[in-house]
C-alpha cells in the first residue's frame, strides 16, 4: 500500500495542480484513447470525469473506477466493449451520442450506464430504436410472466386457492390442457349458435304469432337461446370467482363484452315479468325490443378466441389518429360534394337531391364507391361532380388507410416474433432448471470458488445485468445461466 | 497485429516451442491479455476470461504447454502476450462482451447462421443470447431452416425423376421431358402452345354452347348442344385425354403423378365428358327422368374446371395457388373479419329499418346480402336503407368494409411476393445446379456442395444421398476435436481437391491450346500430366472426378492410404541419388519452380501472392512490410551464403516475410530441412514425392529441367522448395478472394469448409465459360494486379501470364503431392512436429502463388 502510494506521486500532483490540462490515457478493451481533463469535466458525473477527479485519491479510488492501471504508461484500463466506447465518448466532443449501427440498443444502453453517461445524451434518432426494443422486451417479459404465473402452483396455498387457480387455468388458458381446449371449442360453438339463433329468429317465416297478434320468436329458438345464455352466465361467473383480481377482471374489455352479451337477456326477462306492474305494456315491449339489439355484443365474444381480432383491435387502437384523419377527409368530402351536388341538381325538375342533408347519403355512397343507385345525379354538371367526388373519395380513403394497414401488419408480424421469443425464453428456463438441478451442485461450487477469488463484485454485476430483460422474476433463474455455463 | 506478428516471426526462427515455464511466466506477468481475432486486437483481463472457464477463452489460461495452447488458439506470441485466433472479428466483439458483461448480444447485421458457428467455435451456447436478440436470431434461423427444407424437397422431387427402374426408360424420359418441361426443347414448347390453344378453344366452345341461337332442340323439347361445337368439344377432349394418358405412362412415379394437384385438375377436366356420355348412353330410355338430367347438368358445369388446366402453363397461377394455400391463416382472418362485420351491420340495419313499411330488411339473414354488398363496396342498389338511422349504419358499414378488407390483404400480398421471389431464386439455383452437373459430367469437379453448410440443421439435399450420413458423421468428428489443429488438414485438403480439379478442368478444356503451344516442354506433356493426375487420384483414392463421391468420403480412404504408403517407400530413399533423381523429375514437372530461384527477378514474383494475403487476414500492413523485404536487393542481403543456401534462403525468406500468422515452429521446421538434416519429417515427404512423378521420368527434359536438377543436386532441400512453389501455383487459377474465404472460413468448427462452396461453385462456372488460354478473368486480373505493383516492365511476362493457364495444371499436381505428403507425415509420425510442418506448409501454399508460374514463363521467354 505504501509502496503503491510512493510510486504514485506524479499522479497526485497532476490531479491536484493542473487537472484542466491533464491528459489521461484510457485503454478500453485494447483501444487506446487520450483525453484532456477539462474536456472530461464537462460532464462531471460520468465515469471518466470521476476518474480524473479522483486521481489524487490513490490506488483504491482508481481501482474502484477502472479495472487496471499501468503506472508506467499511466494508462487506465477498462474491460469494456471498445466499439460502444468509441460512440459514447462523442458526448465529450459533440454533446450527443449516436449509436453505432448494428449494436444492439439494449447492449448499448448498458454500456452507457457503465460509463455513467445519462441516456438523455442519446440522440433522438437512436432513442426511437432503443425504446422500440425496450417495448418489445417488456412485451416478452409480460408474456413470460403470464405463462410463469400459470405454471407456478404453490403447494402451500389453501385448497380453495388452488382450486380457484385450477378453474382459472381451465377457462382462460385453452393451451394448458386437453379439457381446457375442449371447453374453449365448446364456448366458441355456443357463441356461434347463439349468433345464428339471433339471426334466424328474425326471419318472419320462423316466427309465431302470440295471442295479442305480436310476433314472437319460435319457442325452440327461444330455448336454445336460453341454453346459450345459461352457458355464458356460468362461464362468466366461474371466471369471476376464480380470477385472482376481481376488479381488474370486471373492468377488462373482454369481460365487459361478456357482461353485455348476457345482461340484455336478464333485463328483458325481469322486464317482462315485473315491468308490467311498473309501466305500460307497450313500453315494456319497446324496451325489450331495444335490448335485443344488445345481443349483437355476443359476436364480439369471438375476439377472445381469435388472435387476429385482437390484433385488429390493437391496430385500430394504435392508429386512432389515422382513423380520425380518414373520417375527417371523408366528412370534408361529404360536405363539399353533397353541397355541390345539391346545387347542381337544383336545375333538374325531378331531382333526387331534395336537401343537403339528404344528399349526404349520396355523397357517402359515392365516395366509398358503393353506389346503390337510389339517388343519382341527372344533370350533366351533377354527373361531373359525381365523378370528381368518386375520385376524391378513393384518394381520401386510400391515403390514411395505409398507415393503419402498416400498423396492423407490423403488429401482426411482431406477434409471431414475440410468441417465438417467449417460447424460447421459457425453453431456456426449463433447460436451466433441469440441467441446473442435475449439474448445479458441482459446478456451482467450482464457480463460486473462482469468482470469489478473483472478482468479488462480478457476481453482483451479473445479477444486475440480468435485469436487462425486465423480468425481475427471472433473475434468479438467469443467474443459473452463468452457473450452467461452467458445466459445459 | 502486424507488428507483433513480425516480432513473433523473428523469434520463432531461433527457438523451439516455448517452455511451459516460459508460458506461465508470460501469463503471470500481466493481468491482461491481448486477443487478436482476425486482425482485430482486443485487450481483456484474465479474470474476465475466467468467468466462463469452460469456454475456449476460459481454457486459454489453464494451458501451459505449447501443444495445448495451439489447440485453443491459432497462434500466439508470448512477448507481446498476444494470442491469435483466425476467426471472424465482428462476431467476436459480441462474444467478448459476453465475458465482460454477462450478456450475449448479437450484432444486428450479422447473419444468424454465421453467428451460431462463431458461438460454436468459442464454446458459448446460443441460449445465452439476450431476449432482445434472441427473437431475431431464432426467427432468422427458423426461416433459413424452413427455406432449406423446402429446397430440399424440391430437389428430392427432381431426384425422384429417375427412369432407371423399368423398361424403355430412355424413351419414357424423352416423352416426359417433352410433355412436362416445355423449356427442354423446341418441340416441347410447341406442344405446350398447342395444349394451351386447345384449352382456350374448348372453353370458348363451352361458353358458345349456352347461346340460345346456337342451341338445338331435341325430341323432348330440351335444348341440346350445337353439333359443330360438339365436334370441337370431342376433339379437345380427345387431345386432353391423350395428353393425360401419355403423361401418366411416362411418369416415373405413378401414384405421385396421380396425386399431383395439376394432374388431378386434368383428370377432372376430362372425366365429366366421359361420365356424361356414359350416363346418356346407359340411360337413353330413361333420359326423361329429371334426376339423370340434373346429374348430367352438374357434370357439364364441371367442364369449366378445364380452364384451371392453364395453371400448368403459368407459374403465376401456380404461385397464386401456393400463396392461397400458404396464407390460409390470413384468408381465414379476412373471412372472419368480413363475417363479423356482416353480422353486426346486418343486425344493426335490421333493427333500424324493420319498422319501415315495405322494407326489404325483413330479417337479419335477409340483410346479410345488403351488408355483404355494402362492405365489399359493390352496391347493387337492390336493397338500401331508407331511414336516417339505417343510412348512418350504412355509411359506417361502407367505411368499416373498406378497412376490414384492406387490413389482411397486405399480409397475403407479402406471402405472394415472398413466394414469387423464392421461386425465382430457386429457378436460378436449379440452373446453376444443372450447369454444375454438366461440368461434373465433363469430369472436372469434385463438388463441394453449398448445402453441406447447413447439414447439421436439416437433412441434406446433396446430389448423392448416402453422402449425407458420412458428412454428418465427419462433422461430428471434427466438432469433437475442433480445438485441435488437425482440422486444418481437412480444410486444406478439400481446398486442394477443389482447386486441383479446377485447374484440371482448365487443362482439359484448353486442349486446343495445348496443341498450339506444344513447343514448350510443359505443354508437351499435358497428356502425361493428365495420366499422372489420374494415377494420383487413384493412389490417393481421392474422389473420382466423374463419380459423385464427395470429398469427405474420399478423405477417409485417403487417410488409410496415408498410413500404408510410407512403408514400402522407405527402400527407395535408401540411395540418395535415387531420391534426388526423383526429385529432379518431380521438379522437372514444375521446371519453373527451380527457375524461380535462378533469376533474381523471381524474387519479386515470389511475393506477388501477397496480393492475395490481405484477404486472408485482413492484414494489409503486412503486405507493405512484406513487399520491400522480398524485393531483390533485400533478397541478396539476406542470403550471403553459397548459391544453394542463397536459393534456399530465398524460399525461406519469402514465406517468412509474407506469412500472416507467424508460428514459432513453422520456420524452424523449414530450416531444419534446409540444413540438410534428414529429419524424419522429410523422409516420408520425399518418398511420396518420388512416387508421384514416376510416370514422368521418361519425359524429355528441357533446359529448365537441368536447372532444377542442378539445384536439387546441391541440396536436399530443393524438393521442399519445389513443393512450395508447386503448391503455390495453385493460387493463380483461383481468385485470391475465393481462396482466402475458403481457407479461413472453412476452418470453422461447426460448418467448416462448405460455407464458401457457393462462391466456389460460381467460380467454377466461370471457369467453364472462360476461354482456355486465359484461365479466368479473375486470374488475369490478379496477375495484372501485381504486375502493376512492380515498377519494372514486364512485357514478356505479361505475355506469358496470359498463357499461364497450362502451367497451372502441373503445378496443381505438385500441390496434390504436398498435401498427401502432409497427410502421411502427420499420420506416421503423429508427433507434434510433423503436425506442425503440415500446418505450416499450407500457409506457404497461399503465400507463394504465382511465383512458379511466372518464373517459368520468364524462363521460357529467355
């Protein structure tokens, strides 16, 4: 210790006297770089600036910051990636950092953290890349977490809890077991049947006339409907009971749809039985009729069983702006062309354009190129206007639709990637747990003896590093990885 | 780093393999270590490497002997504390970062397959890839595997078309080609066009038949076919039937043919006609029965299927079919979206419109039609909403329809374009393969197949099926000891084989040239050389060029051969003169070699190969250093001794200055040879050399030959030199890039040498097409390239460079000799030294290309 200090006077004097003009040589993974003290001190919180500032502190402080020091060449050695370092030092010269092409953004982020350079120095053009990757990772982590949650069966839990979990898995995870899959298919069929029944029930030939002359649904259809509703209700109640978080469950989109699918039936049931006492019969019947529309909601229940539909909703949610744009373009077009069409058709004695609001309909139908032909222009000018409105309609729809499609396709493709990623992550964990148990004990010892000898803070570093994937839960398993490594 | 290497090179000339204590001391004196991977220097703490002790780098520290070190790295320098690995530097950066941070990321532009090889080499498992890179990695890998699988399938299908099992195979094959492959001949093309015309004609007839003006009325008052059109129909059907039957008869696999979708369509196109005839004929009396009539009508409708026959003649239609098959997921999505939209909007509009008088929305199913027509924006106008609410729903329905239809379509389009691209690529690949086959039939290629590269992930689609097992087995073997330098042997030998075959082919094709330039000694003996080559091929049991035997299969036999060869050869060496004479004849084959030493100019030539060097390791600095050193004045300086030593020094000098990866033992072993010590390594070497040139003994000796013999008389070492030069001669016909790529990529642990076979194949094709005089554009480019480097005027040389195609073939033979020699020495001695020798001869092989050739031409010109 003493010897070290005595061999070190030049550093001390440099540090105290002229740290502004001082030069330090940094060797990062074999790449040498010379820095000036004042240059580094622009950003005093960074690791290099700290290094300059604590030169006077002797060996201990120096070695806490860098991995090696060569007193002869007065060179500080860091055992880090030189490529990333070359990018990061840009902050001292230009005040901003650009990621080198090809470096994984997550990896680069960690390097920045090591050099204690704030992420804000990363230029916006590269930040987008990073945040995209981060989102992806979070998504993977969420998926893995979900799967892990399902897998984790704690024997310590009470019987009721375990039972609850069992039901939950049974109903919510069709891929977990064979019976669960059967249940999912059954539920899908029920949705289909009830939708078909709803449609068929409106066919006049299949309706029966009751005593008061009102058309009623066929009794068999009615009973099928009741059975379906019974199934839906049971499903919902079981889900609700078994769900770990009741409030969260009740507020989620899919479950609201479920409620909407079953509620109208019960409301109309109560209304027909009790409503007569409270209000007039015709009112009750109107209300029941209105509630029938609500039955459509059950079609949305299909979304639970189709990832494509979920993707669609996601894409639409993501491209809210573009949808607004589309509607706005259309609205403007409709206004302009219906007004034009109305004025131009005024000259014709038997015009179909009776008012501007009425010609809105014509404008929509023309601009979306549907063209029913119930309203059409008869004058030459009106026909010209119709042609232009048709062209504009095509453009107005085509332009904003592109980003929506893009969103959809990207998300659709990403879905697959994420699925494989989560799968691999899980496979890896399985492998780790299986192999780790088998070979862990021996290699662990060996590994620890090594690590303990050479690098006490390395293991902690490894632990920190694995928070990379945002799966804190996995960090333990991931630590296994390094142990596993030694088995090879 | 070039600097370190040069130092290292100088050290190695003076010392034996370093002592273990020396190694330990060198390791102990620094906390850090320099790792030079493919020219990119890294510096890393020892303890960082210790974090993963089971990996290649982790083991590096525990290696305290020269042998074990050489197993792990390709070269090292103790003074500089530097270890050299001949691997891809880009991937290594990521891998080293794994040691540093515990996280394995992957460079984004890196190919997943190549990265996985690197991981294999460094002993890191791919599961340690971080999730952010893992997704991409696995996706790419899976995609690649899938693609290869598909390719394998198509290839297997092609292979299946073999007609050797039954009678008149020849004729059936011709017929099959005529009917199935319109591109195979003009007649086939015409046949295809006629077939298309018949299809069009029959569909037109079918449509015209329904025109009321053209229809007749039968006795029951039913409409019947127009008699003329019926004739047309009959002719068309006859043609289709004939076509189908011929195809069926000529098809190699009947059941597969029957199952094929296109053939099923064909069958469906002709069957209805016959069924109709059958029904009408058998039920003439009961034709009035309505149900028979209905059945007949149905079969009439089925005639429309014949339009699908066009798919056989249009790849576009086939791609469409394939796309639809492949994207049924997306199609299902599209239909699901539409169905849901229709369901929702039709029920909404029903509830909005049902109270209207005279409404057409009578029920939800009735309004399905409206919703469909609206969502697809067809809009007939037979049903339309009239209430305000209904109109709002209608508007929303239009917009939703546009959106919903537009969304999944790009994915389908993507699939289509991908498939289309893939098909194009495959067509190209097939063409290339056919060219290769042709070349092989010409007897010139021992093929290395590109597909072998992926052998471990999928079963191979190689030309010979049984080869697969072998190659995989071998791969395993190599992977087992992929740390050992013996790997080098394999790669090099494959190299030699391909290259030799290449030049062999050149030679063959260059036969007119031979006749023309028969005045020169080399050219006189082309036939002889060819014989010799064949003989060699036999003795070495190298894969016969005409068979499809793979290089790996050959190698194993070769190995056996090597073990047996040296024994009987020993007596031959008992008399030295004998050996020397043999050597002389050997060198006389490559007279140019010794001439190289004769002329000071050749000093320059000997370093021309340096042009190839930068590709090897990406060390361009070295080139700069090497060149001045090798220039003539320097050369004289270096060799102050006798003439013989002067020559030998020349040969020593040149490798030294130009070899990229300096090895402590390489030059030492060379030196030993020069010292005329009859070392054990040399004995078998000369033995082998002797055996091969035998057939050439009778050959008339040219002036150059005497030179050589003089030289060889003077020192034992001359065979060595000739070996070097001969071997080096391989390089000119080969492009430097290809050589470098093969030499260094093939050395990989996992997928080794086959990786670059692709480029190699292409090079091969180039040879096929290039005129025999100029071996290949690449060759002449290389030559002129270094001609420019020199400041001297080489008019004469230039002339000969162009004619140098022929000299290359003998050279290659010599090269083959050296490889076999390597194998033998390595086998018989088995000790470290010989292995080293073998290891280090080959660098020279790369180093000296062209020198011989140029010396030779120079000689002639003088």
